[in-house]
């Protein structure tokens, strides 16, 4: 599990921004806490860990600030700790500690020895000594950065096989992987899912740090009898060629290749062509209504953390969240916010008549004009095929307010299912407390409940 250090809970944020502003999304290194604050915060953190290890969860929650109490109840804290003990074994002792500071946020990382593993418990405090963030993750000695991918427990060895395929034609070929469940006499042909990435030059696994959410989904769903096709994104495979284009839209970036993947599955032996579904994550989820409009034969759609606001508004909201995450805005952060505001103003004022050559925020004017006025939930209202909309409630990139818009637009339709998960982040990986980019550096897996819910929904597709 991979939570977080954070203070302000501005839940107006969204997906990974374009490369032109990505540099300001990362948190810089924290500075060392100076005495005498260090000693006091170390004592508080060690006492807090002792409360967890002795299962005094009500006393632990009593140390939270108001926002943390709202985000992490006593029952959820207990469930998190119980799950940790189930995986790592009983708590043995505290074996190390270090302190860090950023602005008014003090963080203490307490390394703990459990029976089967070491875990780092990071506790963040405000100046009043209240707990404002909590992170529990494997110690680097146990799970070093760049460690080999380990399949999730719900991926059943021997229940599926994989082979390489090529998505698209000769113009824009994309390497991909088709994961096929083992055929049985009762199910000679399998339903199938096409996985559509979020923004940025993603690989077929949608790799972010040590995490591979699309590989998790492929192996988990195939273990339940569902074929999955995933592929490297056009902006990854053909980046140099795309850089020379003066016109480019989300149709070129996402939609055409998703449709090509569906066509590949329709011709694939062992696939039920009448039960092919498109799953879009983040930007891919935002574009599901447009994919649906382009192919009336697709059986259904899954939106995972699909943005419901304009791309420029989402980028600005995300920047605000990250800039205020520690409770203060530095001069560098304010300059970055000013730059993003100029970018947003430029996009809002853009018209075909005012479009000029060159890129805006890393994409040509045609990209932004293509999205102008696009309202994903409103467009989704006219889709008559089944839809499943999923949302992590800890998602700072596509927050709950976006999910609320999907619910408002679609909840009256019997063929639409909407689910949200309190402990999951943008990658649908479990954690506690407010989420930040540092969380994505810690290894985890798409939560098993998500795989179960998708599987159950897929079985309703006829």
C-alpha cells in the first residue's frame, strides 16, 4: 500500500499533464528537520507507531487533524493495519528512523521489522503536532526501486497464455500483447477487453514507476476467462514521426488505435466478437463516449477514472492541488501556476480563426480545438449499450467531483453501473490518506475488488 504525505485536500485535480508542464508536477526533495523539532516529531511518530502495533486505533485516530479524520476512519485504519500484518507477519520492533521537512510539514519515516518483511511507516505532522498524512510501504531493503514485476495474487498461473500481436495497419503499427484465457469445452470463445491508455506516451502495461496496472488487469481478467488486448501507445512508438505533424487530434492519438484493436479481436479465433468491450483509463476513459460513437458494434464500455471536465481545466486543477499540497506556495510553484494559467487562457480563447502554427502545451492547436466543448458525460447519455464507470475516491488526478458528473448524467439508466472505492488512487491501487505523485513510486497492484467487479459486469454482457 502506498499512501502519502499531504496537507490541503483540494480535490479538483486530474490526469498526468502534457510533457510541457510535467516538470512542475514532481515533488522536490525534502529538507532535513532541524533540532529541536526533530526530537519532538520523532517521539510523536514512534508513539504513533506503537499505538498501531498495539492496535489502539482509536487513540491513533485521535491524533489526526480534521481532514485526516474525514479521510481515514478508525475502521479503515484498523483494516489497513490488519491487512499489513496478514502480509508481512506480526509486528516485531522499530529498527530505524529519519526526519524530513518541507515548508510547515514535518515527516518522520519509521522503519519497522515485521516477521516476514520490513515496512516504512511515514507519519506527517503539521506544526501543531497533528497527523496530516500516513504512508505504509515496503522498506527499500525489501522492495528496491526497479524491482522485477511480481504478478498480483489474483493472477492464476496456467490459466492464461500470451502472444505478441500488431495493432493497426502499415501506417501506424503498434506492438501489443493478447492475453487469452485457457479455453474449455463449455466456453470455446471468450469475451474480450481492449485497454485504452491515459495521457502521455504509455507502454502497453501503462507503466508508472514500478506499477503496471494494465498488466495487472490483463492477467487478472484472463484468469477469470476474459481475453485482454493491450498495446503500446502511438505517441510512444511513433514519437519522432508525430513531432513533425502540424495537425494532430485525440482521434489520431487514441481513438483510431482503439478501434483498430477492436477490429483485431473480431478476427481472432477464440474471441466472441459479439462480446468485445473497450476499457478506457483516465484520458482513455474520457474518450470512451467518442469511441462508442465511432463503432456501434462494440458491446460495452468501461470508464476507469475518466475525466469529466475540459483538459485545460483539469490540468489547472491538478497544478493547484500539488502546489498547495504542503500548505504553502513557494515562488517557484507560483511561477509554475502563472505559466499554467497563461496556457489555460490561451486554450480557452482558441478558435479556428486564431489558431497559429506551433505547439500549445505540447500539442498543436488542432488537438485543443478538437476537444473544445467536449462534455464526456453529456455525450455518454446517448450511448445505449452497457457501461461500467469506476472511480478511486483517493484519486487526486480525476477526483470524485468528476465521478459525480458521470453519476448525474447516467445514474437513471438501467444499463449503467457506477462504483467508487474509498481506498483506491488514480491507478486503482490501495492506500490511505491524501494521494501525491510520490505514491506512484511505490509498488502495488490494481485492487482485486476492481478485477472482481469488472469480471462480474462482463458476465452480464450478452
